[in-house]
């Protein structure tokens, strides 16, 4: 993509500044979103394994929606 040519109004510097600022803010927002998903608290699988049902259950008895 060729860089914009300078015009008599001098729009090249503001255009590049807006593009760089947009990339920085977008990248920062994406980083924050990924970090929040990675660091979120999920189910504690070890507790579920220790305290969950000991016998194999029929899926229809656990999943009550659908067909």
C-alpha cells in the first residue's frame, strides 16, 4: 500500500498519526481481551473430579435440553 502523497493541505502526518494510534489502541484492546479470558476463573476440575458422581450417568439424565 503506497503512502499518501503530501498535499497542499499537509494531511500526511495527521493521517499517519491516526493510523498508528488506531493500531496501538486496537492491539491494546485485543491484548486486554485475551488477558481477561486467559486469567478468568473457570470451574475447578480437581474438585469436580473428587466430589462428582462416582458412577457413569446416562447423558439424557444430565442434559435436560434438546431432543
